[in-house]
C-alpha cells in the first residue's frame, strides 16, 4: 500500500444503474468472485461465453441482481488474471488511467495527441497514482483505453495492464485482452462520462502492489522465439542433422530459408507451458527440429505436385535444383525427422509415442494431399464439405504433431491430446481457408490454375453461381481457362457471387471453434499460449480495431513517439 495513504475519492453522484450503488455491495461481489476463482475451474484467458457463465454464478453467490452482469464480468476476469499479473515484474506492467479522472475545472496538465501529460499539481488522484506507480517501476499512460491497449498488445512493450475505465470501454477491451492473452486488472468507473469520474481507489492500490515470485512456467514469447530461431543457425543445424557431403549444403540451405517456424515454436512452447522447464533441453531442441524437418519436406513435395515456381519470394527448390534433387532432399528430411525422434535421450515409452504421433500425422497429411490431387483429375469439382475434409487432413496434422510432441515430451496425459487434436483440426481448416483468401486478395499473383482448383472460394462459387457465371468457373476448374490471364475476372466473379464473404465467415467459424477448445484446458500457460497463436495467425487484434488512433505507435516509458509506417 502507498506509504502516505490513499487519496479518498468520493463519488459526487451515485453509480450508474448497472453498477452496485453501495461500496459494501461491490466489495461483496469482489469477495464472491475471489472465492469462486479460488475453488478452481477458472483458467484465463476467458472467452466471453466462459466469462458470462462464471459471472452469473458469482452474482448469485453475492445475492445481486442480474443487471450487474457486466460489472461482475470485469471483477471475475480480474480475479482470474490476478496470479499471472502478480508474477509480472513491475517494470513490465502498465498503469492505464482515463483522462476523465482529472479535475475538469482546475487541471494544469496539458494534452498531446496521445493523452494527458500530468502537471503533478496534486489536484486529483492521477498525480498520486502516477507518482507511486512510477516509483515502483510501472509505465503510466493517461489516455483513452481501447486504442492504447490495442497498440501496446501488438507492440509487446508490456506484459500486463492495470487500468481504470468505464464499462462501455472495458466491454470492448475484453476482446483484445482475451485474444492476446495479456494479464489485466480493470477497475470500472462508477459512472460513464467524460468529466470528473470516480472509481474504487482501494481496488487500484491493491492491484498495483500485487507482487509474487515469477512463475517458472510463464512463457515470454519473444524470448522463446529467439531461442527457437537460434536452433536454425548453420552451426546448430550442422550439429543436429546428418553430415553427408552430398546432401548437407542443400539441406542446410533449405532448412534456413524463409518461413516463420511456427511449428517448432509450438512444440517448444507447449513443453515449457506444461513442464515449467525453460532450460530448453536437447530432447526439446531435437524434437522441434524434427517437426520443422517434416514441414520443410512437405513444402518441397507440395511445390512439385502443384508445379509452383515460387516459395518465400524466390524460386522453389525443384526449380532451382531440379525435381530429382528436390525430391531427394525432401525424402532425406523426412528420414532425418524420424531419426531425431528415434534418438531422443528420453524413456522408451515417450519415444515410441512420439514416433507414433509423427507417423500418424505424416500418413494423414498424405491422405489429404492425395484426396486433393485426385479431386483435380475429376471433371466435377468437389463439394464444400469434401474440400473442408481435405483441409483437415492435409493442414491440421502439422499443427497437431507439433503440439502433441511437445506435450508428450512434457509428460502430459492422453485427455489433453484429444483437446489438442480438436484444436488443431479447427486451426488447420481455418488456416487453409485464410491461405486461399490471401491468394484471392493478392490477385492470384503467384497462383496458377492448377492450385486455384483446390481453392475453397472456387468451390463455393461453383456451388452458388447462376448460369451466366457457371461456364467461366467450370472452365477455370477444368483448366480450359488459365491464370494469370483470367485472374481479374475470377476475382470479380467470386466477389459478386459472395464466395469471398462466405469463405471469410467459414474461416471465422473454424477460428472460433479452435478458441472454444481451449475452454477445456486447466493449464493457464498453455491456454494463453494457444490463444495467442490464434490471435497471431488470424490477426484477432486487427479485427477488433475501433478507430484510426490505433495506427499510432509509441514508447510508454518516454513520450518519444514514432510511426514505423511514416
């Protein structure tokens, strides 16, 4: 608590109708939420549906009316995140205050384009909070909530947020916080408005001084990604992979070329979340390398089968070295992946289970790719359901193998594997639909007619098109009309037919199903990691943008701002 005591902030008018009027009622609700979370079964990040269900139970326990559901949701969310926030160092936290806390008549502060610069006059609560928070090491911003929170989440400059805001802003902020799995505690203002607002200041003091020993299992995604990237240096790869002279140059070059290494990152992240071990043992490094070996091999073979000429904005391996050498490199990487798993320095039971998972995933991927190749040779296009099943078979296994290998290595039990499988199915389908949408929005710049025939957009268009468009789309499917000459017309027809909006809706449905699977997870670190994966892959933060102010970027520890796009 602050050494000079809190400034009393007394409401000048009663709270708004959807906030309990008496301080004793609000404290009773807080106690009920704390008890509910302490009994278990509340693992953040909480989706809106989860939050609503927990909040209804907390309101009933506190004996308060259903009209307080939004206020209760804020309190429950706070309590769910409290342990995680307490483990974040003060210097990695942000205090976010609304400018409407200032004395509207006598404030001596000034505004810049990002918010209020406090003059430190002591005329309102802002000065006291800012002074004591900064003494602890916090960053402090006095600005409107949603755009600032979005920008900070995307920049990664802070790991936890404590803020005060009106309920209407907090309702919007839930989506951002849940999507990025950022620990946060929010203190609702007692009434909405743009001047002279108030809140329960003792709640803010308590949150600000929360402090516990850092959790060993807490994942710093930036640090973890840096470590994973380090495993793909020339020396590290040469030490781990085979050293056959005839293969080494081509293999090392391809393993280091392009890509974001999502899959080895997932393997390492799942292991760390479940085990709490941040030492990155050799078994984890080699299992993660095996995952990338499998992935890189599949890209080589896909590019040959699809006759693609570009990968990572340069020539594909078979264009660069010829089909025979490319096939051999792909086969070699598959063998290396299985060798790495078979030689892991772990007990035989886990080693066998990991090999089985990799083999099942490899087989399933080939089944999906085979179904796609077979569909291309038929005169009639497949149904939408058949394309979705192809996506599930050919894309989801890569995610499932990456996640499951990390879980087995950490000693996880079978029930978690089923949850990871269902999460991966939805994630893989959504990811492939997004890939087709990316091709569409890029104008089919690097896509040939062969690849377009596997697109969910073309299949939706063929299903729904009137007679005047059907002949054109059928010619695209059959290869009688080819890209890129027909790219512009194809884009226009798919848009007019509503195929793009339907594909977008299908992607979001599958994305939502992936998030729903996380509700079954009891490991907070793992749940947060996998929620961030969905956020990153599908730009959940971007979808939630509410104003142009989000385009501004800044450093919260100083007032030097810069826009990287300027």
